[in-house]
C-alpha cells in the first residue's frame, strides 16, 4: 500500500537505498547519516513537509507529495506526486515519478503504485496527470498504459501520457 514516508521503515529503506546506489542512483543521499535514527526521522519529516504549499524549497520546485510503497512492512518503492507542473516538468518528468527497488522489480509493484496514486492526485484537484518515460523504457511505458495512460506528443526523448485520475483501470 502507499503510505506517507515513515521513520519506522528506516531499515528496509536503507536496504533499498543500497540497491539503488549500486545502480548509480540516489548518490545524493548519505546512507551513513541516514542510518542514525534521529537523522532519518528528521529527513523523513523534511520529505513529508515538501507537500506543504508554503514550505521553503529550491528555486523552481513545487509542492510534491512523496508516498512510499510498502509490502508486508517493507519499503519497496516510492511515488513522487508533483502538485503543479513547471515549464521543465511539463516536458520531462510530468506530475508523477516512481521507482521500485531493484530486488522487487518485475512483480507488478510499479503498476500497482501508479494506480494507487491516482486517488491521491484526484484529492489534490488533478483530473489527470502527465506521466513521462524515456522512449527506450518499455517496462515503464507498459506501466503507464496499464494505468490508463493515453499517448500524447513526445518531447525530445520522452514519451508523454495523459493519465485520468478518476476513470476505471484497463
């Protein structure tokens, strides 16, 4: 299920972070610092606050709700739901980004995560989402279309899809 980031998931999040870092991703997160319970709790609090409209954030960033996909009490992946598009995210990135830890891929988690995120998006007043993926990312394209994604014109190397937030899934 999708949940707000939770400090209780520190051990499984850190295990997933190790997997992502082995792929060369999330190198900006310091696993040694996050291993400290108080530091992890502070980081989780900061991530949760990014959903607040008036929270300070880097120039050009907009409110973003982070949701974690948890299966049997273990962190499996995350969804980042951008409340508002910027000119940059209107081309690449869209409203929603997601990823699944490498050891849990190809089990339907990404499709389930995207589908579960649609009611959250609808609650933010978004009748549809722009979701993008690289042209060569066939698994992500399948995830997006399984959640009702309808192709839009591509942008450079990105495929772009309109995903309604209030329609039945295919």
